[in-house]
C-alpha cells in the first residue's frame, strides 16, 4: 500500500481563489479593501523572505498591503508605538509582526498589544481562548493549525467522530490550537510531547497523526497505524547528498508513506496552507469590520 500524497499547493490555491473572490465581493458591496500590515524588525534573511512572500500574496489577493521594516536596534517602545498606530487605522484589518524578534524585544508583549480582531496570526489570548472554548467562528485561528485542519478535512470530512488523533507537540503556536481544532471536530485527541512515555506506542493508536516537533525524520513507519492520515508540520534543514541544505519534515516520508493512507510532503504540504490561511484570516477580519458575515474557508 502506498499513501495518497496530499498536495498542499493545490489546496492552498483553491483557498486563495476563494479569498480573491471574497475580496472582490466585499469591495463591490461595501467599498472595503482588506488591509494587511506586516512588521519586521532586523535583517534576518529567512524572515525577510517570508515577509516578502506574504506581501506579494496579499497584493495578488487584491489587498492593500503595507510592509514596515524596523532596524535591529529598535526599542520596545518604538515597536509598541507602531502597533498602536496600526491598531487605530481603520483601513488596516490585519496586523502581523514577523517572529522571531531580536532577542532584546519582548515578543509576547507585542503580540498581546495587537487588537484581537486584527490579530491575523491568531496568537492573541482572546483568539486562543475562543478556540479553546470551541468558538471557531468568533475569533481568528492560528494559520498553520487552520491550514493543517483543512488538509485533514480533505480525507476525513468535517466530522471526525470516532477517530483517534495524536498531536506530537504542545506549543502555543501550533500544538495546543491544533489539538483544540481536532477536539472541536469531535476527534478523540491526545497531545503528546517530549515527556510522553512510550511515544511510539501512543502514535500507533492514531487514525490522524500530526507531527510538529522540529526533529528531522523522527516519526518512523513502525510508529504509524495502517491507513492513518499523517500531517507533517516539521520544517528542518539538513545537508543533502551533495552537501547543499534540503528541507525535510518530522516524518520519515518514504517509509511512512508505505504504511499511511494519506500523508503530507515537506515541502509542499502544510507550508503553502499557512500563507493561504493568513490571507483568509485577513479577509475574514475585513468582513467583520464591515459588518458582513465572512465566507467559510
């Protein structure tokens, strides 16, 4: 048996098509153009590449896209002042501060200072709390878990009743919101992590196995239940056979694909979904600001 490989680029493309049509509809009916402001501090090349991709995608979706690049030595007060300016700007519906920030800045304070209804990263405690209490339509959901959930729905539909799900990872950024989304869809969820005993045995019980630990190839074929759906969220750079870095996930893809029913590749799986769900969150925020009901993504 060989697993069906879930094409994240294709699914992300269909989400983005929906975002573009929703953007055009909102502008036509309410004269509102979704506005996304992306803030980056310092010169980290990977962060600049991510921000560039987000800004380009926002323009392709028909958004008003603004990018603010602050120098490495910017103070907490300067960053806070910029966020506050964006908070009160009625033409900005989404604010994203690119992480990680330089070490001298308090990232958590910055994230919590963004207005919850403009927090398109879904990291504000109000949005995290709404998700934790099952209010999936009231807040903004963290982009990577939302994207992973869209891929799970492809193979299992909206209702996961009777299915066992294991999430390896308990971060606020991914693990906890992912577990909450699975729970809201009626799965029976285990959140596993570095302190979990008999981790391989726990994973073998999963109909849906989500790996987000940052450990290249950690999940092996004998961790996987026959026919399970594997969602690989890991992004790890390892040396290739020719010495150049290549991207791999937390799952040993080739061997696990021989056991699984569905599997996401790295790259090309969850990654493209993250940026698509960021665009979906931005248009959702703009719809709510205009007093309109946003589409389902």
